[in-house]
């Protein structure tokens, strides 16, 4: 321990040397780039000095900095796709720190397309491996069921799958859904999905940008094994009050935003209304959910910002006819303080709370009930120093007090209870260094303290490398080691709808993974992006149910919770191709992924539930003029594995006249369902703007050619004593009518949907 403390004494000097703090350059330009109509920061804007190689891309807050500039006369240019560029002449004196904030005015691009110059610096100076950024405009341009949804859009990217057609949970490069770190304004969200998978928790109108890192993420992110989804809320309009409302066959939502003091606020609300619309009819289904998402900030000074973000969401299912009652939901709150200590040193400090809880009861008086809660109280501070020659240094600390509880009862008698209170503290450091003009390296290290495990300390080194072949062609490499101290326990036979989280209790090692990624990236024709990547990922200490049931069997046996699990391992590897057209009348992408995802339990290897060997996606958005837009998504996927039933044996120990057949399961995930493919279409019409109102009508069709994809196989049995012909062979009450027969369950037929939105 004394050795570790001694190393930290030297850490500040090492960090300053890495970041280039000591060289004696003389001038700095910094500032924020904002949207002129709303005042919101613009991440990814292009800021450079014309006639030089000096430039930067704005960060997620819209902040940029050009450091260690020689005195002299320059022309500053700021550009962003879809906005008019701004140029400004300036003269720099020795040791001057010049603050230049810029507002850009929207300028609709030609429908024929323009060169994507606004992203050029971002891709040249930042690591892009396994990384995709989507803004609200891109997310909203694709056909969806009812309304656009973030998670369903991400599922059209290579390497991204869902666990089933009824889920918005992301399976990324062979990792389970709980291996993805999902952040909303820096706060961990533990289960961002509603029943049936039609909607994720995030309201699109309240989102500014979503960044997905499919692998090889660096040291600023931790406690997950596979991927990171970082969602940022919109800041809100600091120039004027704005209202937007929309309604579809499934849900209604509204978003309000406006200025307040030296800042802005935004609040967005959504609710489904099946429970109200069809009440008293044959279509009545006693279920609804709501989401409430918001953000408010104040600029205390030009260098200090205080902001608050929140999310509240709840699902409620109350099926009295079946004695079923369930509700579950997320709550997140965060308070963030951002300060510019100097033009080159920026710090963000956050305190946050996140909770996910579930309640499930069966029986008129809740004869059987289960409750589960995960509560996360966090503190985080991040520091970024912008050094000389495009060097950068990030470091920070994150501390979590966690609470996991689980309780199962029968007739108010406790069957099993679990309560865990782990403490997790992590420090990280990441540097961005340039080896000449063409090679950038990002070495990082994350050190985590976890109090429930005897080892206590865990070290995760990370490394990203970017090699510039030409201004628009790059080779990207990444490698890293990762640990995860919490998980949802997996059932390969009966995937759960509601996740129950548990923490590592120290009796076995935490989940761990190593990742290796290599990729090639190219931009051409002023509007096209091509990306090819290969990856290999090993996974260890994954919790999985022990017993061997078939996919069609009933629920868990009633014995101890802890006795159900075994720690397994796994591997995932594959290759991905991605071709995107980013601007023009026609935009979208083509993607192909070939992958293998396997588990190993007690020396027996098998394919995971989400192993799909080949996946091909087509995403198209076409806007022939300013009134109409058309879109389609088509996906083809190899069949996913399932555990078959080899046969049955007759059980008549009770002496009844009814036959009882007990299934004999085959090998775990030994067979595959038929191939899956589906076409979704969308059509939108933008009305002419009148009286300050912006209106749009949309029509969408899910599963346009009515493909009956197999969701699952299930088995039905008839009766030998009901005086009916259960097997439709012309005979009644035959002995073979009690033999189980396989049927196909298909979820989505052809589903049309209409919607309407209005904004002013």
C-alpha cells in the first residue's frame, strides 16, 4: 500500500510532462460554439486557423481550445454541417489568452449534398475505433413502430443485436445486455427498456446526441465488459420558449423548453394510453408506461456552469383476471458543476443518484411476490488538460455506494432475501500523445477498489492507436482489460423480461474481459464513410443458471437462489463492414457482420442465445423535396440458437387417467431457429409552415411483407377425456391427443402506424 501511495506522489509531474504543460509557447484561443437559434452547444464543430494545420473539434459541450500558438495574425474559421461558416480575423500577442465564442446560423444544405467538412478535424484528431455518433436528426429519420427510438436505431448498426424481437436491450459484439454501460448525462441507467421492446426509456426530442462505443473503450469508462452508450440531453433553448407535441397510435408526448436566467430548461413527457383508449373493449390491455426527462442549467459566470438532469420512468401492469401485478422503473438525478480553471484546464464534477426497482406479484393477494432494487449513489470528477501539439490529458475519480436487494415471498413468508452494499472507487488517467504527425496513441489506466472482494484492487490498462495514412484514411487499433462487479444472472433457456441485478460478493472473481480491435476507416466522395473492423473478446466469470431445462419448460425449481448459478466463460469474435452515405437526398448505410459468440460451462462449449452468424442491414432515408421524406430499414439475420426437445417420457405416478409427458431436453442451444428478416417502411409529409407552426404527418409499416418470423417454439397438449378432437384427425379422445405438439410463436404481423407532430 505504501508503494502505491509513493507512486501517486509522482503522478502529477508525470501527467504534466505527458500533456506538454512545460513547453513555453505563448498564446491560446478558446471558446464555445453554439447554435444561434437556441444557444445550445454544438459538439463536433470544426475550428481551425486557415492556411495552417492548426485546428480542433469542439467537445461534447461545444468547447474548443487552440493552445501554444505563436504570436501573429490569423483567420479563425468555424464550420458545421448544415450551418453557415463563420470567419474572424484576429491578432495574437505573446502570452495572450483570447476567448472567442461563436454562434452559427442554420443554413439548409443542398439536397444534392455537400462535402462533410464539419467533421474532418474530429475524425483526424480523435480515436474513432468502434465508435458511432448519431444526432437527433439522424435518429428521427428512420421508420419505427409508433415513433423513432434510439435503441431500435442502434440495432441497425453492425455488431449490434437485440436479445429478442420483444426487446430493446443491446447485445453488442457477443456481450450480454448487462455488459453495456449506459449513461444519461453521465448517470448510469440500469435497464432502459419498456415492456415489449417497442420503446426505450429515452425520449428522442430530449436527446442532443448518442455516442455508441462498441469496443475498445478507454479508461474514463469502467465496470462494464463490452460497450458504452453515452446519451446526452439537450440543454434547452436559451433564446425563446418552444413547444413540441406528437401523438401516434401507441403514445403521446410533449417537449417544452425555454430560457431562464443565464441558462435554459427542457422538460419532455411521454405516456402510452392503451389502458385508456381500449378500456371496456375486447382490445383492453391493462398496461401503460410513462417517461419524464429533463435538464436545466445556469451559467454562473462565463467559466462556471451548474446543471441538473433527471429521468423518471415507470411501467405498470395490473392484470386482475390472471392475478398478475407488476411494476418497474428507473429514476436518475444528477447535479453537475463545470468550471474552466483556465483556457486549457476544464473540470466537471457530478453527484448523482440512480435506482432501478421491480415488483412482481402473482395471485389475488400476492401469494407469490418478488421485489428487486439496485440503488447507485455516485460522485465523479473529471479533469481535462489541453496541451501542446494536440496533446491532451484526462484524469478523474469515481466513487459509488451501491445497494442491491432481492426478496421472494410466498403467502407473506420469505423464501429468499439478498442484501448487498458494495463500495466501488476508481481512478483513471488517459493521455493523447502524437508520435510525429501521423501516429496518435492514447494509453490509459483504470484502477478500481472494490470492498467486497478479497483482492480489493483491480488494474485495467487500455490503449488506442490511430495511424493516419492520408487526410481521409486511417488505421485504428485498440486493446484493453476490463472488470465488472455487478451483473444480471443469465438464463440461457428462459431469457428474463425484468432484470434482477446482483453484486459480486467475493466468493468468486468478478466478471472480466480482454478486447482486441483493429480497423480501417476511409472517407471519400465528400459524403461517404467506409469502416471495416475485426475484433476478439474473451469473457470470464459470467453467472449462468446451472440446471438443464429446455427452452419450452416452466419456471425455476423452488430451491435456494444462490444454488442456481455457475460461473462460466466465453469468447466472441467477428468482422464488420459499414458503408454510410452521410449527406444528400439519399442517406443511410449498408452493413454486414459475421460473428461467433460462445459460452463455456463446466468444460462444455455452446453458442449463446444471441449468436447470429450473419447479419445484413440496409438503412435508407430519401428526401426528394422539402415536403416529403421516405425511409426503410431491412434486416437479414441467421437464426439464433435454441435448446430443442428430443423427446418425452410418460409420468403417471399420480395414478390419474390423464397422461403427463415430461420433456427430455437436447444439447444446450444445439439447434437454430429459421433465418430472420423484416422490412419496415416510413413516409413523412411536412406541412407548409403557417402561423409559426411546424407540422408533420407520418405513416409507417412494420414488417411490410408480413414475414412470420419464429420468435419461439412452444408445445400444446390435448386431452384424452374432453370429448373433443384436439388433434384434428377426425377422432376424439385418442391416447395420442395428450402428446405435446410443437407450434410456432410469431410476434409482429404487418403493423401500420400513423402519427402527427406540431411544434411552435
